[in-house]
C-alpha cells in the first residue's frame, strides 16, 4: 500500500443581512408631526448608514419636518461574514389645513343692505394661528402682492381690494341695487394648504331692518 491524501477548498458564503427601515408614527403624516425614522439589521456585526434625501443623518433620525417628500435610505457594505444590503422608503409629510373667516358688517354670512349703506368686509386667518395678535398690519388698494407667510387677500366681485397679515378690512358702499360678493383668501405655503370663504351682499332700495348687534362686555 502507498500513502495518499486529498484536499478540498470550501467556500463559505456570507450570511444574508436583512435591514428594516421603520418610521413612527408612520410613513404618511401631517405637518407638525414629530417623526422617528430608524434602521436596524438582523445582526449586530455590520455598520449602518442612514440618509435622508441623500444626506447622512443620525440613526434614529428624529425630526419635525416641513411638508414634502423625504427619501430615506439605509445601507450597509457588510463584512466578511455578512452580506451588503440596502432598503429605502418615502416619508410623505402632507400640508396642514388652513382656515379663514369672513364677516360682513360683523355677520358670518350673507347680508342685505340699503343703497349707500356702508359695508364692512373683514377677513381673519384662524389657522395658522396668530402668535402676536397685536401685530396685524393692513395694506389697502395696492397691486396684488406676492404671498407672504401669514398674509390674506380680500376680493370684491373677483377684484383684489386689500391684503393684511392675519386680519384684513375693507370699507365700501354701493350706489345701486344689486348683488355683490366678497371673498377672503389665504394662498397657502409649503406647510399649509390654501383656503377661502365667500359671502354675498344684497343691495336694495327698500328699508332693511337688520337685527341689533349685541356685544357682551362683562363677563367676556
């Protein structure tokens, strides 16, 4: 008998890395929601990289983001024992709803007035809310402005008449009978949707018996 030997090469493939990308409270949230996006692996031997719109962020990424779409990607290059992997998802932060209010002679609705009777059209921006109610600058009879963050616009019969921050007032009267409409409009921003409200003024030659307006002073 003679001596003999055999040899073999064994290739051990790396184990598969599985990544999990999680968003709390979810992947679709309204503006002003605090989100927590994190990435984890099925092993603790690989290094993870988390990006938002191509930029590195911490893991987890805890933020209150503006309205928009945010592309999250988590990846690892793996190592000798674990494979490379990546996972991605899209965070959708939707605009919050805005809210405006229109008053005609203090009434939240359509009104009837006599010819030449003064009409006070006042619009308010309720949402977004005004952090400084004493700072309500009003601009009247100027060219249609570009939208500012909290600016609302007032229209009469479809024609722009005034603008103001959070509050806008326009005074006028009509010399002939007819129907006229007023609209207060908020153009919206990146984070808030647009909104508007319209009411009508019925101008008549007859006598209008408007109910008295009562204001309670004390208690408020």
